[in-house]
C-alpha cells in the first residue's frame, strides 16, 4: 500500500492510497478514521476521479459521521467505566 496523494483540509487528514487495483480514501480526525475503497476500474480518470468524489456534500457527511462516531465511542467508554 502506498500513499499517492494527500489533500489539504482544515478539519481532516485526507490520504489517497493505492493497493491491489483499488484506491483507498483514508480520512482521519483525531483518533478516529473513515476508510472508503474504490476499484480503479470504477473511475474513469484515475486518482483525479477520486478527487472529484470528495466534494463538499460528501465531506459534510464525513464530518457528521465523525461526530456520531465520537459520541458512540464515548458512550461505550462511559458504560465500560461504570
């Protein structure tokens, strides 16, 4: 697996990796991570098509999901500590 691109974003670390004829989109925020896989055959213009997938609407849902993930983990952690 190798990193082929990193996209600047104020709230996330976004890395595009390539492995086994798939693009792997890795989005990190703190100790949380979301990963999406796209087959190279499913996009027309290689990594440029992957960049197009990462539009504003998609990144808004990623942000919401991070908030939900953080809450879910915090709730579980609190149950564990009681």
